[in-house]
C-alpha cells in the first residue's frame, strides 16, 4: 500500500511539473504514420487546417496517392511501420527534409477474430505482425526521432493505444495486449523524459470504437474519425496528456471499480457466439 501511494504521488508530482505551455500547431511539421486512411487521414486533414505541414506514411502506394490527391500539400512516404529497415530509411529521409516537431504514431493493425482453442500456425504469425506494428514499431520510431525532437523548441509524441488497453476483447486478444503495452510504454516514456528534464510532451490517444476500415464488422456504438481528431487537437492544445475519448472514459472508470462488469460488456454473448464457429 505504501509503495503504491509513493509511486502514485511521485508520478503525479512529476506530471504537475510537465511543460504546461500551450502548443502552437501552425508552422509545425508532423509525421503521421498510417496516414493514408481512417483516423490518420482525418488527422492529416485537420492538422493541415491548423496550419501544420503534414507528412504521412503507409504501405500501399495507391492509398498514399489518393490521399495526396485529396490533400495536395501532404508529403507522402511509402514506409512499413513494422520494419526496422524502413524506419531507419524514413528517419533519414525526414532528416534530410528538415525534420519534424510532432511524431504521431497512428499506424496500427488488427488481426484475429478466430478461436485460439483450435491449433493454427497462423495464430503466432498474426500475433507477431500485430506486436511488431502496434508496439515495437512505436518504440523503434520514437527512439530514432528522440534526439531530433529534443533539439526542437516545442516537440510532441502522440502514441495511439485504445479502449481495449483497459479491458481486452476476446475477439482480438493480441491486439488488446499490444495496446496495453503501448499504454504502459507511453507512461514510462513520459516519466523517463521528465526525470532527465526533457521538454518533449508525450500524449496518449485512447480511441473508442471508430468507424474506419479497421472496425468494419465490429458491433457496438462507434464515433467518426472527425470527432476523435477534434478531441485529439483539443487535448494537444489543453495539455491533456491522456486523451480518453467517448466510451473509453466509461470503460476506464468501470475497469477500475467494476472490472468484471467492464469485461462482460466488451465480451458479451455476441462475442462468444462468434468464437463458437
Ligand atoms: N478504428 C477503431 O475503432 C480504433 C479504436 C482504437 C484504436 N484504434 C487505433 O487507431 C489507429 C488507426 O486506426 P484506423 O481505424 O484508422 O485503421 P485503418 O482504417 O485500418 O487505417 C490504418 C492506416 O494505417 C496504415 N498502416 C497499417 N499498417 C501499417 C504499417 N505496418 N505501416 C505503415 N502504415 C500502416 C494503413 O495503410 P496501409 O494499409 O497502406 O499500410 C492505413 O493508412 C490504429 O493504431 C488503431 O489501432 C482504432
């Protein structure tokens, strides 16, 4: 108990000492990984409206070309967030272009939706892709860009976790675990940077279910990407470092006080039925 209180208040004290200056987005350069569709594409649109220069990545050149057609001021770079080689090449290219002020780790992938009780070599394969893209890829890119960001007057890292980082969905267990890992890593990175006196601000975006290609076929109340990105931009401007949007707030509270109920809500009879076949 004493250890818990000590850690809780030490972390609160450090968070209070965080840089509270309001971030000006106009004139900043932002890299959005996975910016060619869904939430990332909406973010590109809204950051352009805010006066930022936007660079997006993705694996599919056609999707990148389409995004460029929609928003001609965007710079597009084909790059796979799960690859170490691609991350180094991306860093070098952006460094030559003059660097960035904001790194928005948005690229993500969700596999799964089959029953783990039936042996299948694909389970390992799919899980490895999710962990590499959603978690290890974030650490990789942050590490590459840390020194560049430290040298900027104002710098931000945004990591994307999920409502499922609090309570997992049985339909996507490794995806849920990858997002819980992003959450723990983000909290540690924020604290570690505070300890060494760095001014980089570390934000965590926790979306609920959002209407995109990723959530196609998933049941439940969802919001649209514009609502989520509105909340992200407000959060950046208000220095709200943990941005819980929509149902994420409810699940966060429920998971703290009634975790079994939170679990039941996300793993209802419909979920069980899908895992029976
Ligand atoms: N939608 C939701 O309900 C929801 C809820 C909570 C959290 N999130 C998180 O929000 C983020 C965005 O999700 P979304 O719903 O917008 O997904 P989406 O509609 O599937 O779009 C994903 C974007 O990321 C790119 N991408 C995927 N894998 C990549 C990789 N390895 N390297 C580079 N780019 C990659 C895709 O382009 P390519 O396919 O061309 O690479 C696409 O541009 C993800 O981190 C996701 O986990 C989403």
